[in-house]
C-alpha cells in the first residue's frame, strides 16, 4: 500500500503544472546529498515512457519521502530533479 502511495504521489508531481512542481522541487539537491543527510534508498523504478535510462529514485527518512527523477546518461549537473513528496 505504501509503495502504491509513493508511486501515485510521484506520478502526480511529475504530471502537474510548473507552479506545483516549484512548490515541491528541491533545488540543488542530489541523491548523494540525501544519503549524506541520512535518507535511505527505498526503491528505484524505471520510467520507460521517458526513455530506457530514466529512473525514479525514492528515498525515505522517518516520515519524509523524497523522489528524484534521474537521467543516467546525463552529461550535465541537472540530470536529476528531486521533489519533497511530503511537503
């Protein structure tokens, strides 16, 4: 049930308007920063509709959930976007 909620919330965030995106978006945060802050990797889900190397990483810490869309082939620093799902 919890995984379905995470997937639903993440899909909601990825498909909503830019105004909502900006509310939940965590600028300048990388997955390694989350790990350094004590977050644990909960799951990794491929987003096949976006391409074969686009993944959704979901991290948890206590009651906080952060999801990051990661482009594995990214040659630039913005190859990922992280959202605070529990904002």
